[in-house]
C-alpha cells in the first residue's frame, strides 16, 4: 500500500505537486453533505479539492473513470456512500469515513472503517470512544452555516416573509425543517412536533406549523389535527426567508448528528427549543442562546414557547445571543478549518509516513466566496462524460421526491430537466409515467395474475 501511494505522488508533473488532492463524495450537492463538501473546498485553499456527489461518481466510474489514481485522500461523507464506494477506495487510497449519528447498529462498522473518521459533535464522538474506537483516529469537523446567507431579518423583511407564507399577525409560527427521506425509524420526531403544536393550541395560542422539507404531507394528515393551520414548502429557493417568518424553531428529533437547521435558525435570530440530541449541547447555551428541552415531552415545548412569547425582552435577548453564538463558533469558515488535520491523519495512518512529501500547511480562512453555490464541482471528471454525470446528479433529486411520494414537485423538476437535457426526454417521460401510473399498472398486473390463476384452477 505504501509503495502504491509513492507511485501516485511521483507521477505528478504540476508545479503545485505537493498540494494534497482531495476527493469529497457527498450523497448529493443540494443537501447538507454537499454544502459541507463545498465549504471544505472553499475555505481550505491549501487543499486541491474536488466535490463529486454519489450519483455522478457512479456514472463516471461506469464510464471508466478511476478516481483512486488521481487523489491523495478520498472523503466519503455518508453511510450510503461508504457502502457503495468503500470497496473501491478502502485499503487502496487513504480514505476518510464520517460518523454523523447512529440509528442502525449495523452501520457503525461502516462509518468507522476509514483510515481516519470525521465526527460532527462531541456526543457521538464520546459514544464512539465508549465503543472502543480510538480517539486519535477521529477529528471533529462540526457542522456549520453560511452566516451571510442566513441572517436576522429587518422588520420589513420579516413582514414580507410572513406575508408570502400567509402567516397572520396574531399567529405564532413554529418551525420544523428536514426531509422525510432522512426520517429513519421516526428519528426526526415529527410526531412529537405535531403533539407539541396541539398542546400549544390547547393553551389558547393561535399557532401555525411551518414545515420546510419534502415528503411530510402524509404525516401532516396523520399527526396534525385538521383545525391546526400548516404551511408546507417541500423546497425553498431562499430557505433563509422561511426561517425569517418563524417565531420559534423546535428540534424534536430523537436522533441527530446536527441538526443543521438548528444552526440556520439561530443564525437568523430565531429562538430555538431543542431536545439534547446531536450537537445541541455543543451549540445551545441553555437559557442564554436557546432552550434545551431535557424532558423531550411535547408539553415542554409548548410551555417553553408560551413563556417566550409572553416575555418579549427575553425573546429578543435570546435572538441576539443565538446569532452571536453562531457567528463566533459555527460559521463554515471556522468549522471546516480542522479538515487538513483530518486528511493528514488519514494519509499518515494509511502510508505509515509521519513526515511525507505532501504540504498540509497553509491559510485555512480566506475571504468567503460570493456563495458556496459558486464553488466549482466535478472538475476532474473527464469532459466527455461530464454532462452525463451532471444529469445523474440532477436526476437524483427527482428520484428522492418520487420516493417520498411528492409527485407534484418531482414532476415539475423532471419537466425542467427535459429542457436542460433534451436528449434525456424519453427517460424522463418514462420516469413520470411510472410515478403517476406505475401503481395502476401493478394493480392491473395483480388482477391479471389472479384471473389467470382462477382460470387455470377451473
């Protein structure tokens, strides 16, 4: 293995030979691991990073691309990514795996299989130590937030944000952000969120649920009483605007690694009430920059919210402290500064070299790009297959929407892709047909089998 690494390094002819080349593989660009990957690339210029999401990497490898020959370290950012690509990279090139949280015991060996492990919060890092994972193998890279994009609104901005969502002045807007596709074993606690809203309403508080994220339409019907108002946005071009319309944000999750929406809400100056999960106790100073609901009961969320709404001075103080806490500790520029150490650890553990030729030093906090969305991705994929890889990444979101039964939004997105990729029209039409009529076809197939079976028995 060590000789293999030396060959890779010696092959370089570029003047920046010794700049470590890092491949980051998130599940997709539009979710948190994609944002984190772009932040790592943007704020660590001493690293030569490329971000290639899972679907695009799958397509590139299918066309013969061999990324294990082009990078010094590979970072796999989710369990699913490790499960698919671990066999390709582990024990072939220095590899980092990521421990966000544990909701399935079978995933722990997967998430800790790398030459180094990225953790995102102290609670799960300590849990891994208790399970026998060496602390020296782990480096914490906390989740962060773009503090320029997520910011407290002016009075006029808040008024406009609430008008866009149809929130009336007396209503208390309670926020929930997350996608149903991440709700393994009910870990997001949407049922607790709905129960808390009912408790709040029972206390005579006019409230409205503001839900941002795909796939929750069936759960809202199931858990929210019909008389409780709800505003559901599967996606938002400007999620900051949705937060700015909220009065309070609740984290009702049973299991979390972050949650990142907590950071986004606090960055917008929204008072937050959260169960002590994931990185909550790393972030929230209880009673100062937010509230930790240690009992986790829905009634506690309601009670704490009533207390905040009846004390405007306290609410304003929490709002200011929440924003200050994020700015000083959880700006992406700060949280990703430890990644060079993480990648160096993976490289040294793999090669056995403590003083290797790669240059890991450098300024890690440059001026922010205009937007993390402007960070170039998939740059190392050969040009002749790049369009096909881009399509697979875009298609990934459509599949996710259909998977969580959000057919309307998925169909709009699929139709948009037809304009962007006209050559993929037949494939997208087939996908749309299956999404809307696949169930009918399966039912007809079952009826046909039953009829043929009866006729055969007769």
